[in-house]
């Protein structure tokens, strides 16, 4: 974001691209960024466009590259860079908002789990001795709690292995497109959380699509680019089907509404 903003400011000030890159290389304090800029400048001096020079680096998204390419084709690179800066800042703000919204429940769940583990591991055994000294038969519920506490103390390593196996299984499942689609469909069906996912993805779709269309990228090409920015595979697949309908001249809103996966208010606004 910072490099994009700085480059936009330098071009707006009337600097040619090569001179602007030279200045950015000189003021860059990060060695990795400086090396990247030097490689980009070398490509630009060799006759490549900025978009092609950035694409060779392999670190920029299709969205970013197509925005730069559209700006160069329309002779409005500095305008596109400013819009890119705004887009990246809004995207970062959205991520921070979602993260902030999830931090509190995650903290609650973590503290609750730790509290239960501490009670079962250290507190329950103390009561077990009291019950044993009293010589009375324990209720079934109490016996279950004591057994769980003993399990935590003596077989905690089994739980650790099970958690590691579950994590490995999830990673393996998510690496397969079919399994990933099933998981994403299940997440969308979750109460509250599924609605949040759909709204966040729709916000990303709208912001990215609007930025691309505003800079001269065609609708079909923009839809293909936006599809790659969506993290939920169910919504990404639905958007791919929408693009096929757009090719036939049906427009964008009706296919989105028929998919049933996107928030109705957003579709009605489209």
C-alpha cells in the first residue's frame, strides 16, 4: 500500500516513471522492497510496461496487475494508483474490523476452555480426596467429572495427538477442491457466522468489481478477476456461473439473485 501511494504521488508531481522508481529505490528502507523495485525498474528500462514488469515478480495479484494495465492503456496510471491505494486501505480496514469482531469471542472461548482444563486437572482431584475421606458413594455425575479429570492429568498426550490429527485432516481436506467446497457450503449455513462470511465476501466482490469497472476493465474480465479474490469456493463457483450468464446478455443482477448465495439487499442494489 505504501509503495503504491508513494508511486502515485510521484507520478502526480510530474515525475516520469523511471525517475519515480529511482526515488523509491533511494528512500526504501526495506531490503526486500528495494530489490523488487530494482528488478521492476530494470524491466521498465528494457522496454516492458509497468504491468508486465510487476507480473514477472510473481508477488502481485491479478487484480493489481489488471488495474495497472488498464491505467497504462488509458493514460491514467497515477489515477489508477490512487484508486488502488484507496482500495488497499479499505481492504485492510475491513480485515481489521472483522478481526476485531472475532477477537472477543475467541478470547472468551479460550479462557473458558483453559478454566475447564484447570478445574478438571487441579481442583477436582482435591474434592476427590474429600469424598474418599467421607467414605460415601459418589453420584454418577461426580464420578464422570472425576474420570474426565483423571483423563486430563494422565492422558493429556492423547488429546494433543488427536488435535494434531484433526488439524492435519482439515488441512488435507481443504487442499482438495471438492472437500473445500463442502466445508465452505457448511460454513455459509452456520447461523450468524455464515451470514457474516457472505457479507464480507460480497463487500470484497463489490469493491473489487467497482474498482475494475471504474478503470476500464470489461465486465467479463473483471468477473474472472474478482472470482479469484473470493476465499469462499461456493461463492467463487457461483460467480463463475454468473459470468457464463453475463456472456449471453442476461445482465449481472438476475444471475446473482438466482444463485441464492449472495445477500439479497446487495443483489437488489446491483
